[in-house]
C-alpha cells in the first residue's frame, strides 16, 4: 500500500509540474496494474480511485483559472474511471486464467507422476513375482536334480565306471546354474516383505561385492532402517545398488563404503569409494544416474553426486521421514 500510494503521489506531482496541457493519465496505470496483480482486484479499485483523485486534483491546480466546467470535469472523471475499471477487470481475468492454467499444469504433472509411480510399482511387483517363482520353483527343481545327479554319481562310482566323472561335472554345472538363478531371483526381488528386508539386502549387497570383485565393500550405519513400505525400500536399495555398481565398474576403487545415517528426521545413504572417480558423463547424464535420479524423485528424495577427498566419488540419497510416512502402504500378504 505504501509503494502504491507513494508512486501515485509522485506521478500526481509530476502531472502537476507538466501542466494542464500535458496529461500523464497513462502513467497512473502502472501503480493500478501493480496493485491489481500483486494484491487483488479490490486493492486495484482502491488504487484507481486514489489515482483518479490525485489526477483530478493535480490537473485542477495546474489549470488554475482555466479549469473546465463541472460537466466536462465530471465526464472526464467518469471516462477515466471506466478505463481504469476495464483495465483492472482485464488484468484480473488474465491473472485468474494464468492461475487456472498453472493449477491445471500442476494437476497434470501430479497425475503423470502418479501414473509413472503406478507403472513402476506394477513393474516391480511383477519382477518380484518372477523372482519368487524362480527361487521357489526353478531353484528347487535344480536342487532336486543336483541330488539325483549326486546319487547317480555314487552309483556309477560304486560300479567303477568312468562316467562317474561326467556325472560329477554335470552336477557342478547344475550347481552353478542354481547360483545364477538365485542371483537372478535376488536381482528381481531384492527386498523381502518384512521391515528388516532393506537392511538384509544391504548386507547381502556388501557381501556379494566383496566376494565377487577384488574390492572390499563395507556397510556402516548408526541405526538400522525399518521401512514398511516395500516400494520405498526397493527404490532406496536399487539407488544404492546402482551407485555401488558404478563404483565397481568405473572407479577402479579398492574400498567401497555404504554409510547409512538416520537422525530421526531424515535418512541419508552415502556410497563412497576411494577410486579415481566416475567419468563426467556418468555423473551428469548417464543412464544409470538418470534412473537413480528418477527413482529418488518418485519417493521424494534428493540425489547428489560429488567428489570425495582426497580421491573418489560420493553418491548421496537423502529422504525425509515425512515422505516415508506419506508413501507408506500396508504390507502385502
């Protein structure tokens, strides 16, 4: 209000100095439009009335004895007021249109995000089902085949037949197939349905990286994470897994640390390595980084990548616990 009133008074003073022959009527639209756009239509009308009073007073003072007749002055005041009102109505309508447009865009954006989350949830549920089927059916069948091959190997060995060595080799192949199938099942369904499933998956991830690669991977945390929402837990695990995989493939590191910090208000998961650092294209626009960033946005988390000191890379995923509660769903049976 102070800005609008001061501006109108300044324009009125300039209008008085300009004299009756030069009108600054158009300039009064600046504070009127400002008042309408920032505050609202009613305050715009107040600014219009104030501008009209100042304009009339400054012109009467400037005209002096050459002032117009009351009828002409009244007509001018009425005409100017109508112009001001038309401008206020048009500006208010345009602002309302913009607000409705922004609300519609925001609604469509939220709908698109909801659909993306539903599609991703359905996809991960199907992956989880396939993983469970692989573990419960294919692995069990292969395990039974391994037992049968062991029995056959014993029978052939008892008869001192050379085919017993072939049977032993076939049994080793089946055992490797079981391990590969379990890895595939674990990759399709990494999180169990229990709240402790996320921490168990982190422990298994660190063990697998240490055993299969010439890299020591450790898990460090102050408090274990118990997240009931399987979808949120799965996103956190897959983000961490992708960060660890990038470190294994590109960093040439000898140590990888998965650090989990929970201060009661937010969860922060850091994956830090002591390597040469990820290439610039992976830190900014790689497919893995885009997928990680997309998963983080779906659960309301923030993803950041920075260089570690003195060497290496740190990938940080920060999630507020309020977002976890908002995303929490009942555990499936």
